[in-house]
């Protein structure tokens, strides 16, 4: 049993990874519609690869097929990553999903967007609780600075992170004053006997 584990690690590791890469990508793309903004498909693919590596290190040939075991470990690693990076608890996520489903159902029935009172009433939910859930949902979505682009009318490729001031950085005026002070002090030192 240990000998087979060593063989997978040394001889077939690269081949097995190449064999499972399409499955890892396929699974990552299947989860992509559930991804929060701060998690990318590439993140999921990386996590899937780590799940595969873990499967290879723990695989015991007599118990189950490698394909079955690896696919479970890959999918499990991706689900664990999504849960770990979730900013809101699962119970709250279900409530938000319930509100969204009720909103879509009412939209189909009435042919227009329902207001909040209608949605809360259809769910038999107190309005106060309804707004609390909505507030939680809107406050819990992290936003990456990289998602902010300059104006679509701008020709600049400048990233917003390049526009944020560094509080520890010296201002241009203080840099000039420092240079002038050094120059004056240097001149005064040169005149000393």
C-alpha cells in the first residue's frame, strides 16, 4: 500500500494531474455562478489542484478507485474554500436566497418589480426582519479595489490602487524643503573653519 502511494507521487503525479485538469476546470466553472466577487475561477482551480494533490497523498488503492476518490476530494476542496471565504453564515445566505426567490416569483406573477412590502408579505415575514436581512446582504459583499476602473471615457490604464495616497509618504513640498535645508546646511558646513 505504501509502495503504491510512493509510485503515484513520483512516477504518475504529472500524468494524473494532466488527466484531472479538465475535470478541475469543469468543476470550477460549474461553481462560478456561486462565486462571491472576491473569489476568482483561478482561485477555485488552484484549490482543486490542491484537493487533487491531497487525494494523491491519501489514496489507498484497495478501497476505492482513484477517479472516484480524487473527484470527491477536488469538489470538497472547492466547497470548503467557498465556505471559508463566505462573509455571511449559511443560514443568512438561505434567507437572502429566499427573498430573491420570492422577489422573482412575484415579478413573474405581476409582470413587474415588486416593492419590499409585497415581498415581505408574500414570505409572511415582518418588515423589520426583512430589512435587517437585506441590510446584512448588502453590507456583506466585499469589494475589491481592483474592480474599480477609471472612467470609461478615460484613456488611462491607471489602477485605482495607484491613486490612493500613502499617509507615510512625504509631500512634494516637504521633499523640496528637505533638499533646500540640506543644501543650505551643506554650504554652512563648508564655510566652517
